C-alpha cells in the first residue's frame, strides 16, 4: 500500500506529533508499505504568530496536487488541522477520494490559552474539518468519548508507543545537581502550563529540558531553575533517566508521549488528574495524579521506579502502527462516496458554533 501522510507538524519541530508520525512511518515501511510525508519543508512558509518555531505553509495547493498526482497513493492520512491539512482536505474532497485524519492536540484549549476564542467556535471548526474523514484517529478512549459528546463521528483508537531501547534507566550521576531532581521535558510555552511547575516550592532541583516561545520570560522569572535547552536521542534519554520524578503540568494534552518516555527511564510521573495523564499514568503505582501538583511531585518520590519501566514496556510502536494500518485498510474498504467532487475554489463559509 502506498501511504501519503500530510502534516503541518514536521521536522525540525520537536514534539509528540512529529515523533508519533516518524515512528509510524518507519513501522509502516517495516511492514512492507511505501510511505511518503509532505510537510511545510516542501513549501514557502511563514512563522506562526506568537510561535515562530512553527512554520505555516503558504499557498500549498498547486504543489500538493502535483505531489498527489506523482505519488498516486492508495491511502491518504491528514494528520493536522493547519494550512497544509486544510489544503489536503480540500484536494481530497475535490478528487472524490477517501482520507483519514487524526486528532493529536486539544487545539481549542491551546487557542484559548493565547486568545479569548470561545471553545464552541473552535470545536465547530474542528467538527467541520474532521467531518469528511472516513476515520478520525484519537489516542485514548477518554478523548474519543469527549469528542463524541461534542458531535464528532467516525472516531477510532490509535495508540502510542515508546522506544524502550533508547529510553531506559541510566546512571543518576549523569546529572551533578542537588537531589531530588524534578524534571520537565517539552515545549516551554503557555499552553503547556509550565509555570505551574516552575513556581512550585520543591526541594532539590527543578530541571527543564526543552525550549520554546516562553523560555526567555521563564528564565527571567525563575532564575533558580536549571534549563538545559533541547536534548535529543541518547543525551535526552540519559538526562531523563538521571532525574528522580517527571513533572507534567499540562492540562491540555490529549496524551503526553513524553510521560511514557520518562516512565521508560524509570521515572514516576507527577501530574494533574486530567485527560492525558489519566490515560497514561496508573495513579499510585507509576505516578501521582492530584490537583496539588507539589503534593503529587513529593509523593511520586516514594514510588517504585521499576513499576514505571514495566508499564512503559507494555506500549510498543509495533502495536500502534498496526492499529494505524488497520484503520487505513478499513477506510479503503468503505463504499465510495456518492457526493460529487467539489470543484469550486471559493472559500467555504465558517461553520456555525
């Protein structure tokens, strides 16, 4: 099967979406499929307002159509709801072809963290975007139920995995910092609620692995925190493994792949009892979920690191990739659409909330 994956989130971005798509592509190729990605690196781009690390594709339509003609895929997956995702959706509908989508991010909550846009409006736009997909892949049962309650349909589960050969327990001496070490890894951005972690009164060291648009402000406000910047591969794994507790302050993630990576390194997790952590962490065993994040972090110190590693070993990319493969096959097997391809190039009216 020739599989096309179109995504606004792509290298050199560093996040869970890019990791998930990369590992899925590798897994599909190992199963004998031909996989091609199309991302912003193939187009002229502009920086996303308030988030310059993210590049937005400019006028991708013509090149996108040529790319589809040249590759002639058997299955098309649209991974994100950005400019490239919108152009891909429009192209597939115009051609009268099947496609699948995925819901990686609680975009309405992310958007509201930056501008005062009502959640109902954002969800209406997302329903419109995903409404024509044969399958909408979500990473947890909780997210599926939440979206179903908001009127989404064709929702199916697509799990996540972790590279337990790379992310593994290591030497604590890799970090020469006062203990205990409470670590965060990910984007330093307002939607990650990172200040809830940085403002905690904790013993030892608060460690931030990563970078982002709020880094300069956080460094100025919390100079006693240790900031490493981005770490990759073995260095990232060794840094995580050398910490004692992983703190995940986000309230807006649908999953939080980095929690699995930290658990694979033998770290218990401290987080809020919200979507994402609730689906990843076994409360009282591999982490502590509590509205008091300081209490969660301190109690997580008492947990057995081996339990975190054991749970991570249950989550493989092979299983997740086979789920993805199965959803693509199901979408191909569905009846062809009876509606005529859309040929108008006029911009559609925005959906009603």
